[in-house]
C-alpha cells in the first residue's frame, strides 16, 4: 500500500466527520487528539469511543480543508444543543498518517454589539 498524501488524508478526514470509525484509517495508532472543549489530550480510540458514547457526531455543514506542509486543517460548522458552533481541526501528518489532531470549538456569536 502506498503512503497517502496530505490531501488524500484531508479528503478522508472530511468523510470521517460523518462516519467516525473511518478516522482509524487515517490516523497513526499513537495519534493524539486534543479538544478545546475539555482541554485534554487523548488517544484516537478514546476520542472515537467518546463519540460513540454520546450517540455519534452531529451533522456538519460547509466542511472544507486546506493542505499545509505539515498536514492540513479542516473548517466546519454544526449545531450543538441549539447553538451554532464552528470547528477548526489542525492535523499534523507524518509518514502518511495523522499523528496529532487539535480541535478548536467556538460558538457563533455577534461580537459587533
């Protein structure tokens, strides 16, 4: 099997947002995941188990990626408990697999008040 490019992994990452178990295909076994919502690092398995524990991921909107020299970042939006939120995931890739993913989550709000 050939090593996947950052762009191939990024395309797969977008697909994984609707089928969380696909993340295993794109992540190294020791990939670490960080969420700004709980400020802690966890393994991919812990992150996926947590998603399954709460009944899956919500539907995402307007998901897109930008490839970088070290991996890629994903921008997307969803609604959680009636609040529109925006997510940015910064993914570092090494040897054709994601080795870390940092997810920054923020609520949509009017800051021009």
